[in-house]
C-alpha cells in the first residue's frame, strides 16, 4: 500500500472508492445507494478537473491507502455500515490535507454523507 | 511503423513538404511516440496563404459567433481533459497532477477569450468640435503566429490562439518539435468546431519553420515563449521584418525568505516552486536567499522535504516529480550542478545519477539543493531549467533586493515574510514582471498580462489579459461630421 501524497492521488483514490461503492451496492441490490455513489464519483471527477492548479500542488503527508481497507465481499447490513464508516473516515482524514477550498468542501460533504449512511 | 505527424492547413490535415523528421520521445520510457516533420518554408507559406484567405470571411463573422466557437471548444477540452493531461505526461515527462493543472490553465485562457466581445469594445466622444464626433474602433489585424515551448505544450498555445481568433484574426501555431502531440490533439478538437478553413493552422517542426514564420511578409505578429537568447533572435528578426512581436525569454527567479516568515508554510511552497515540473518552468524558483537567521532555518527544512520527493513516471498518481525533457537536458543540468560545485557551492542534496526502477534510461534528475552559493557562481547567474535550487545568504533585506536586481533576468521574484512593510518595499523595488508575496510561483491568471522584464522579455505588450487584446487588434480612430 502506498501513501496518498498528491492532490491527484487523493482525488483519484476517492473517485475509485465511489466507483467501487457503486458496484458494491449494485451487487447488494441497493440501486439507490449505487446511484448516489456514482453521482459522487462524477462530482469528484469534476472537482479534480476544475481545482488542480500547479500553484496549489504542495506535497501531502500522513494519508495511506492501508488505513482504509474495505471488504466489498460482505454485503450484509453490518458490512455496509462498516464500509460506510471506513469511507467516512477517509474523507474526514483527507479533507483537511487538501489546500484547495472547493475540493476540501466536497470531501467534507461526502464525509458527512458517508457518516450518515454508516449511522443509518 | 512509427507515424509521422501532419500539419493542419486550410482546414485539412496535410503531409509536410519536408522529408526530414524529428523523433518525439517519451522522456521516461524512451519510447518513440511519433515523428514530427521538420516543416519547411514551403509549408509555412501554404499556412500563411490559407490564413490570409480565411481572414476576410472570419473577420466579418460576428464577434459573438466567434466567441461561441470557444464555448464549444471549452466543452471539448473538458470532455477530453484526462486524455490531454496524459499526452502531456507522455511527451513532456511531468507528473499527472501538474499536467492536469496545465490543462486547467489552458482552459482558463479559453474562458478569457469568451469575454473578448466585451474587451474588444472601444470608446468615443461626442462633440470633440462643433458637430464632430470621434470614435475608436478596434479591428482584427490579420495573420498571427505563435512559436511555443516544450515545457507547457498545452497551456502556452492556448494563451494565444483563442484570444487571437476571437479578436477576428487567423492563426498559425508552430509548437516545439519535442512536444508536438499535445498540439495535434488541440487541433483535432478545433477541427470538430467546423471553423472556416484557414482560421487555425498547425505547422510542426523546428528551426526552418520558425525562421519562415518570422520572415514571412504575410504574418502580422508573432508570439514566442522560450529561452532568452532565442527570444532576442525572435524579437530582432520579427521587428526587422516589420512585425509586432512579444518574445518571452528565460528566467532566474529569486525568492527572499525573511526570518519572520512562517517557515513551515514557506518551505512547502518553495518546494513546489523549485521542483514542480522538474524546475522546467519560466516561473520556477531557482535561488532562495535566506536573510539573517532564515538561511539556516530554511536550509535544513528544504533538504528534509526535498529528499522525500517521490520521483517517478508521471502517469503514476503517487509521483511528485517526473523527468526533465530529454537526456541532453539531463546532461546539461548535471553539468551545471558540477560547475556550481567546482566554483565552491556545497551540494546539500544531490539529484545527479538518479535511476528510477522500471525506467532506468529515463531522463530523471532528482531534487538538488546547493548551499553557500555566491553571486558570481554560474548556479546563481544562469538559467538551469531543472530541479536545482541554489541557496544564498544575505545579511539584510536591502542586500537581498540588491542580489535579486543584479540578475540579468526579471521574470519573477518572491518574498516570504509576515511583515507588510517589507512586502511593500519588495513589490516597489524589485525589477521583475511578476512578484509573489508568500507565493513561490507568481503565475498570473489568464485575465492578467504575463511577461517579464530585462532579458526575460523582448517586446512591449505581454501575453494574456488586456495586453493580448491590444496585441491582437488594430485601433482606428473615426472622426465624423454629418451636416
């Protein structure tokens, strides 16, 4: 596992996370959550595209993929809650590390959405 | 069979008349991506004739319609954003985030061009004399060309082309033969706009086509971005041939770090400024001058951060710094580090002889920091255009300003401080076209003019912003009396 040490690495990880969640919820038969994950993925792609400027590219420290291991095999209700909790933790950790305000807001927003889902 | 790129002239992709080609190589993998034709004066002449033919129809196309093309162009650029970034990485070697940033900056220039209908408006005055009104008209000026560099193969062409054509001119782009594929993709997208033939033209090649662009009587004006010696040649050649010209040259950008600066934030910012795009940008930080205690404070922190920079292939998201443009650039950079060392600079962090696993033949130079640099050393005076940061000491703010102003270049300079008075003095006294205050890369956004001073710029009107409207238009004064 490697560290998420750039703006692109963090955003790309988040985009892949939402893509994986969309597939996961399809498999779990929850079309609504799959659609929400897919929507977040599209929005994150736009955030990456619109907010990456060379003057803001400073190294990011203290984020590692290893801290956000996800079990996509467990589609039970408990498994879904656990996955949402890990996703929420990722967004909570990542948001303050990003020095671009719009991107930071998006990560905070998605962190809250995942927290709400993990509590549901 | 490796493909040979084509020129785009008069709305068609055409083969060059020249038989010589230039290999386009991925500087990390050493794969030959394509061959650029070394286009000839004959090719340039065809492009100029097409641009001249297209001009009359295009200039009479309503300005709002001309701007509409750029709305569509922006959509296409957004749709192909990741493809554009990937091509930049492949032919230039920079990290994917930097390539994305470059595409974003390019799109900002398209956004700016969409506003040309507003910016091209002129003024007038009634009754300058009895019953006489006087009005300024701003009109397109003809065929413009740009000769653009390898370091921002997507962004720099877009500094010029969108504004030039929305102003009603026709345009010829001659990109660097080291990075021509980005321009090919730009033109594939432009082709989708169904612009009238001749409005935009692409000539691939090196010196012969550049020379022909500068000398052709049908070209009204030329924009250039590159090194200072070449900028001077471009300026002199173009003016000798009666053209307007904006020639942006090289740089040796100094950063003054005051003892009262937020050292942690400053060092992080200086890191990006010095080593971003492997130091191959005209706004890269090349010399950091530590004032008083700041020297020792920043030195250790810079080395600590720089030695952890992840150097690798730009398409890997974790890569923080990619290659330099070529093996010969790597040799030149390493040779200049050697010269600095021989003149007495202390190598605090050595990026020479770096190999990256899986890309053993790639043109990698790691972050390099030289300490105890003196004003007369080559690493303090000459542009290295690589990931090399020279550290110098100054006892006072005034001494730091004097060191900066001694440079023959004047593209950018920055200060890191928490003292507003010193920041003001810095803005006031330093001779550079772009000033950063607690910003390492003082890069103007698309709505501001961009250009340096001293040997960093030859011409008067800078690129981008309101200067670009002046550059791409003629003003005509109309004095009327109706009795």
